């Protein structure tokens, strides 16, 4: 039978071995990523050419007053019908 002391020593050895392996792996990974970032050129996106716009630009973002009135009436009707 193993004593509790030898089991704790085995657990500590296993823990340190695992932590060392992970540390070494992550260190190698960091250096490989740095090496790849130096070797592989950075991709530069091509500039996006904007289409020429006509001088008659209509603002489609403006909402007509009729649409606002219709939406307001619908919301008011919905609120009064669910409040009952």
C-alpha cells in the first residue's frame, strides 16, 4: 500500500509535468504564430470604388406624414384593443 505522502508526491509530479507540457506547447505556438505573421504577407483589400451618383438624389430616408399617421393609428388601435 502507498501512503498518503507518496500519493501526494505522485500527484504533484503529474501536475507539474502536465503544466510544463502545456507551457512548452503554448510557448512554441506563440513563436510559430509570430514567425508565420512575418513570413506570410498581409492581405490588403482592394479599394472599393463608389458608383457615381446622379445629381438628382432623392432622400428615401424621409417618411411621409401619411405613413406616420397610419402607423400611429394602428398602434393606438392595438393598444386600446389589448387593454380591455
